[in-house]
C-alpha cells in the first residue's frame, strides 16, 4: 500500500479530523476571549457555538470512515446535518465580522437555510426508508439531497460575498470549501472510492479550509487590538496623537536629535466659528488644520492635539529650519481653510525638556495672538522684557 492510498483511507480521515480539531480548538480559545472582551456578544456567542459543532462533525467523520464501526443511521445523518448547520452559522459570523456596520446583514436567509437542512433530512428518512435498512446492514448512507444541498448552500454564500466588500481571503476559503464538497460528491456518487487522489483531496482540503478560517479570525483579533491601541494614543476627532503620547514621542525625538523645536498652533477666533456656524463646521476646520500640521511634520517629527483648538508639532531641526516649517503651516492654513492660526515656536536652545519647550512655544503663540494673529513668533525673537517675566 502506497502512502497516497493509506492517506486516502480511513487513517487519512482520522489524521485530517485530528488536525482540524486542533485548529478548531485554537479558534475556540480566541472566540472565548473575544466573547469576554467585546460588547457584540451575539456574534461571538454564535462563533463559540459553531466551533464545537464542527468538532463533533469531525469526530463523527473519523468514526464513520472505519467500515468495521457499523455506525447507526442516526449517527451518519447527524454528521451531515452538523456539517451543514455549523458551516452556515460560522459563515454568518464571518460575514458579520467583515461586513461594515452600515450594511446590515440579514439573518433570516441563514435561519431559513438551517431550517431547510432539517426538513431535507426528515424528508430523506420519510421517503427513502430503504437507506435506513442499508445502514443497518453496515453500509454507509449517501444522503443525496443533503449532499447537493450542502453544495448549493456553499455556492449561495459564495455568491452573497460578491455584493459586499468582503475580505478576499474569506472568499478564497469559500472556494476551498466548494472544492471539498465537489470532490466528496464526485467520490461518493461517481467514482465510489476508486480514485485515491480524489479521496486524498477530500481529506487534506478541510485542513486548508480551517487554516484559512483560523488566519481570518487571527487577523480580526490583530486588527481589533491595533484599533484599541490606536484609540488609546490618538485623538478621536483629528487623528493626531493625544497629549500623553505626543509628549512621549517628543521626548524620544529630543533625546536622539541634535536640535528640536516645538511649534504651537492655535486657531484664531475658533469659538466664534463654533458659535456662528456650529460644531460640525468647526470640527471640519479642526480636521483640516490638523491634517496640514500632520503633513508638514511628516518625516521630520510628530504632531499632536494638546486640547481644544491647540495643535502642536515637534520636529527635528537637523535638516530644516523651524521658523520655515511654522510659516509653511500658517500659510497653508490661510490658503486652504476658512481660518487662520497664531503660531509660536521654541527650540532646544531655549529649554531642555519637552514640558518647558511646550510652555515657551505656548507663550510665543500667545504673543502672536495678542499682536495681530495669523503670524509666527519665535520665542528667541520675543522682547527681552517678556522673556524675563517668564523666568
């Protein structure tokens, strides 16, 4: 007996089922963590229930594959029903995860498909009692209606992904499952176990399919962790770093650069804009200004929101002059938005810590604000009297 023939036999199914169950256990662990950590309990509850169903189905497949086991009829039909139902549930879960919240995924079609599974299984028992007698005699039952229904369900779900912005890896997993069903039906109804490579395909592809699902779920978990981390370090409205993380990034820049500057920007007449044109308009302007500051500091430093309409950039001065960067920001804001900004600049020649740099840049910005607005003031160029009053 060759290795291919051995893997195409009952032992191959046993190895396949064991590998799939290990993958399913890893997915179950992740789903339990998701269930405990996130508010969308319904989706993760469904995922947690579908994975044990798949495990049961794999155990039944391994048992039924050995002819000497003489599995009872109800066990064989249970394996077929469990396979279809768990497949429908898990695909509803993944489509729910990867469909945007604004596009509501309807559960009714999936419920109908699950209901039809039991109807078709019941009809088989009612209209084909001869198969029950065959199973009792030790022969393996072929549920023609259920087998082809499983193929149709796979095809329908695959078609449904075309109408939504689904992950291409998810579509690839459905194609893999569709090939599994085709090979299983071809082996069961056309070749009757005579083609070893076809049986081998039906044993090995489930491992590929569940590995694809595992990677999809793992990717989802990583994305959620990244979003959670991102929300903890950035301002939700502007996308700039929040004050705490800006200070951290600025300290890192200060420690590794020969020269550092803080550019402190404050939007002129922002309260008036808020009162006259509303929060929505004001928020839009704040985003525009933030984007300009982010673009101008990209590659040379970092940008953050200090609070309200106060926006900052911390840049290295090894290759650029801070006053030119500040002026570029001010000029772009004036040209590209409906507002102007008052800007203050301090450098590491003025102070040795980030907190002191921010304080001095804030004072320089205040000088711009009180002497005409829409201008850039370097702390070094401020009147000596004002500098002394800060010391």
